[in-house]
């Protein structure tokens, strides 16, 4: 049994959200990765579970994720304009008008204050997903920062009506993770199964560095699974480097929760995958591959949720081997990380956000009952 799944119980004045469309504007490519689109997919799933409809507006570079979106009954429209430009904003507004959507969800660091203002001038509402206060001014109705370090002083310049949704209570988890709510992890004396996941793109091929370090740990008898995302240009290089004895590369994994349940520990980039591992109670080490991962990795380390190894580019192979070896053999540390992670992320973030959207739209009257925990076999 995998545990229990949360079901959305939004009932709208005697009817569901059948005529309510949410437009989501987010991109994915080898440089920025897939995290923006994948966390938006979690919100899309919850909106659809409440009976609504979702349309993704995305750049052509996001095409590798189209099949994943459409499997979730999400419509996809490709926008050829430069992401974050005035033309992009105008096209996104036109898309929302055509789809009769009152709200636009925007996720990406290229979407600044001018972009938000153009959408607001069209009398549309905005939920802006943010990680570090990247805009000079915030015109959005809702600003969401789901990170452990989120705080109000990151947003000194905002409109009086702007509401801030801050912290891990708003972590977005896709439906496949929620099926594992209540699942109990066994913390073994020695970690035998290791997961490597450095994001959906990993443009610098940090995965190869971790693989080389793990290859020296064969004496531990570990099994290693290496996840490469759909935007990873180095999957072939990594596959050639892995040891056939105990390593296996996995591309475009659909069931990450099952893989995380298999693993006893993980090595991960400091991105949104960290919140998924916390929810699954998976002990992990973080490496930093980009500036937007620094605060996540540091915050997790300070709260004893994971161990931060710092910038991968500055990390020696000997140091990496040392810290991975310690995690393999240190059961007490893995128990502590696992328990703390489960307390941090409860899986109801997307439901809370949908409620805020509905409360912020007078034409969306809602009588939402709490999420129901339904056991699944």
C-alpha cells in the first residue's frame, strides 16, 4: 500500500469549476531546466481536480515536455515571442482573453515588473511564482515563494493589494507524490540504494562528476540510479561513463516517487526536487549548480534537512566521496533528515494556492471543503 492520496473537494455554489480556465505561462529549456514547468504542472493538476481547465502558454523550447502536459489533459499553446518581452505579454493576454481566463499564472525569472503591469492593465489577475525577489516591482495579485528562506523583506516594492504566499506550506507537489502520503520509510543501517538527480537539464554535466565519485565506492556494494531529464544534453556521455556493475541511467522518469521510495539516500541539485525528497522522507546531499540554488541548499543545511556540499564546481572528488561515504554509514543522520523533511512538506501546498486564487476572484464563489485523505491500495 502506498499510503493515502489527497483529493480536492472544491464545490462551487452547487457547481464545479467546469467553465473556469487557468492560463499558465512558463518555459523549459536546457539552460533554465524544467522546474518552472513541472511545479506549474502540480498546480494545473489540482485546478483540474477541482473541475477546471488549464492552458499552458510556453516557448517552443519546452516541446520535450508537451507529451507530459497532454497526458494530464492540459492544453498547450506555443508562443514564439521573446520570453518576458512586451510582445510576449501581449500574446499571453490575448491567449487569456481567447480562453476567457481571469487568472494567469506566471513562472520564470524573465517575467519582470513591466510584464506584470501589462497583464494587470488588461484587467487580468496574476499569480507570480518567485524564488528570490527577482522583479523591481510586483504588480501581481499573488506572489508565491515556496522556499524555506522566503520572507517578506524580499518584496519591499509591491502594490497594496499584492498578497504574499511564503514558505514550505505552499510547496507544489504533483499528483503522483500525493499518493505516497502516509507512507513509512525504513531507514536501514547502511544505505544501499543511491539516487542521483541533478535537475531536468544539468547544462554543465555535473551528473558526470557525481558518477565518477560514486564509481570509487563500489566496495560499499551500492546500487545507483541516475536520473537525466528530458532537457539534458549530456545523457549519452553519462551513459558511457557508468559502471555496468551497479549503475543504471534512467531518462524521462514519470514515476519519481517510486524511485525515491526505492532509494535510501540521494545526491541532488538544490532545486525543487529537494521539496519532493523532503515529502518522501528521503535523506539527501545537495550540490549547487546555479545561483538560484544557493539559498535552498544553505537553508536545508541550516535546518538539518539535508547536507549542503556547496558549489559542485568547487567540490573535489575526494571531498564528495568522503561526504557520500558518511551518509551511507551514518544511520542517525539519515533518520534525522528523513523525519525533518516529512514535517516540512505536507503535500497540501497546491490546494492552499487554489483556494487563494478562488478567494481572490469575486466571480469564482467557492465553498471548498478540506482535502480528503483517501487510502489507495
